[in-house]
């Protein structure tokens, strides 16, 4: 299904700008990964801003899980900056005990998508919580074995807070999967090449040249 066209540059620079989504509308889309059909609702509005759409980087991460037959069984997982929650929802369906997080204004959209996709008998394995990097991350445990993030590296002023949050959340042997559109104007490449390696081992797993999306596996340094 065709996705609504959103100006990514404006969205990332002005995430709270009322004029970005002056008209409220809802888009319902279906995606199939790992044998599961995900029905995702996107609520485009000034309030949600960049949290509204399913971004290509999220789909790239889901595609990687399918290609690599990744299992989340008996794994404690957290997704950062979830937006629609599509990545975290897939992790639940693949067996994970998943906490899906974003800022408070995005939680209702995530909760509705969880209800639409996660069977009630699995609801105990999924929770939706507000998380502001660098502020309330210490209200969360430090034993997640998998941390997920798609298109969360685009505002340089948040880079330090994001690193602090990743350090706190991830267990000693945790795997962090980060999928990003490599926007030069937002210093995304600088984050992965200069900032993140100061604190973590960072491995490029795949690159989509056409969409300019990189997928990284990040682990704590020994």
C-alpha cells in the first residue's frame, strides 16, 4: 500500500511544528513479515509529527529480522522511539518480552496498534511506556538483552542523551539493532562513526543504497 508522502527533512528538523500536519487524517496499512500480517494505523497530525508514519528504516529492520530468521524467544527487549510500534510489535510476535517506548504523545497510537496486532493471550509480554532519553531512562531496568531503534538518530542535540540511555538499558551482553536513514545534514553518519564507537562496538550489518539506510549491530565494549 502506498505511504503518504512526508517531507523527512522538515519533519526531523521541526518535529513539533504545527504546520507540518495541519490536517488530521488516518492511514491504515498492512505489512507482512516473518509469517505475520501487521495492521498498522498511522495518525497524521501536528501533535504526533514524526511519530505518525511508518518510516522506511523500521521496515528495513523488520525485513532484516525476516531474512535472518531472528527469534526473540525468552529475550527481554525494549524499543526506543517506537512511533507506530511496528518493530516492537513484530518482536512480541517473534516471542519477545517487549517494552515499547516513545514520548507520551505517541503512546496512544502505539497502544492501539498493539491491541490490533498482539493476541490478548500474549498481552502480558508487551507493555507500552513513556521514555525520554537522558531524563527518565533510570526508571527502567538495565538488563535488556535486545534494544531496538529505527530512525532515532537525526537530531544532534539528542545524541548524548541517546548514548546515555543505551548504556543504561543494555545488559553486558546485549545486542542493539539500530536502523537509520543516513542523513548527512543531520550528522547521522557522524553519530555512528565518531560518537557511538567511543562507548560501543559498532558493526554495519547491511546497507540499502537506494534508500540510503544502514543497519547496525551495536554491543558494549569489553
